[in-house]
C-alpha cells in the first residue's frame, strides 16, 4: 500500500510471467473501508470484497502469502492468524455494487436485518430460533 500506516493490499495471483523482470497479474480484493459499504455492524474486520479489478506489477511487490477463506470455512477456523481473511461478497468497483454470488441482495437476519458479522456475538432469535 502507498502509506506506511495503511494495511497491505490483498490480491489473487492469476499469472506469473518470468524473465529478466518477472511480473505478476493480480485480481484485487477491496477492504470494506475502501468502499461505501463499510458498516461495523455487519462487516467484519477481516472481511475482503472480491473484485474484477486486475493489474500487472513486478513480482517484487509481493510481501507474503495470505489465505482468503470462504465465509463458511473462516467461521469454522479454530486458530485465526493475521494472514487469514474471508470473502463473501463481490464488489464491482466501477458500478460500486456489492453482490453475494449471483444475487444483488445479501442474506440478512431477523430482528437486526443485517448480515452476520463474525466479530460480534450473535444471539438466538426467540421467534425463528436462528443464530
């Protein structure tokens, strides 16, 4: 990332091209804070949004390997490290639209009408008995 205080960018490596100046083509993940969809009530601190934004850079820009899990597999992790993230939404950085799979609406929960945030404790609803 450009600022020393900013967290590093996270990307999915699509291609690596060797040679005297090796290049890597990356599809970027967005942090919720980089979009208009940031809501601490429903978006977790380790959540990333997958995008179609793609760029090519020098291989030297890669710092380390991290893991971006599905939301389901992340919620089952017993030991979450600083290099573990999760993704459940796609972000169209041009139209500024957030989707969950092929849907334009994400699953929400009964009383609060918000998606589940794994950073917050969820209480069972007395009506529908869902957590």
